[in-house]
C-alpha cells in the first residue's frame, strides 16, 4: 500500500487532529470552506506572482506591498514564482503531479543565485505573532533537492499586511538531520492509516469551528 502523500499543511493538519485529517484527506467527506481571508490571500499571491515575474503591474488594491516586492525584484538571481516542487519517497526531485510523488510544496518565490538561494513565502494575515518557520525549513530542504548546486538557503515569511519579515537560514550540511526530524513527524500518518486509528485531538476550536460535524466533540452535530 502506497504511503500517503503529504505537504506542510497536511502534516500540520494531522498534528492538529488526526480525526480531522482523516475526514479531509483520506475519506474526503468534509472540506474546509473558502473564507474572506483565504480568498484575499489567494488574490495577493496571484498579484505578487504577476508583478515579480514582470507579467503585470501591481494591482492598486495591493499598492501597500509594492516597496517590499520591489526589494525582492531587485535581488540578484533567477526568479521562480509559484515554483512547484515534488519529492519521491526516496527524496528524489520530481514533478508535483508525478505518479510517484510523495511530498509536495510550492515556493511563492525562489531566487537562485549560484550556490545561494532565497525562498519567500507570502502571508496575508494581520499578525505575525504565531508565525511558523517550519514551512521555511521544508521549502529549503526541497530547494536543496531541486537545485543541487545550492548550499545555503535564506528563507523568510513575508507578512505583507503586518509588515513583518520572519527569517530562517538553512545549510545543505544540516539537511540529513532535518529530514530525520520531519520523517519522524510524518511516520505517524502511515502508522495511523495502517492501524485504522484516527483519534480526535480536542481543542478550543472543536465546538464552534471544526468542519467535521460527525465528531462527538463538535458542538454543531445535533
């Protein structure tokens, strides 16, 4: 049986609640609704992609981000906007939709300059208080696989509304240890699938916000 494919968001979902992961990713009998915040984020990602790649001017709606995006445009190196990366279970690079893909990720912006790279992930949230740099680590590890000459990745979460820049630096020599930690986290997913056990993990979000209405911890399942 093929092990489940995964991404940063998928592993975070499993760690939030295995039962919710099961319903959204395995059974697929529930799905997260689109929200105003998610739609705004998608709109900004598209606007930033077209502006940084030179395909279109920045929408007046996002004029407040022009200065930050101009700094990214001015950085030396080849720029890859919304760059899709896949990895096989053997950690070999592949297309994001390849038959043997195991991990998937999309870099909002990757800038490759010889042995150095920069990876930027845009965030449209109003606060950077709970910024999670784990996503940057995974992006850096994938860049090392897709760009064999890169030995150092400077990555950042760019909060365009909150005007925050959360940085991380990653070196190729550290990749084996970093992958070992990620695999330890990931292996809980195929273990749950093999055992057929997807235990719920309760939190303050269950009763009012979780979309899995069939869960006994959901306050809207009557």
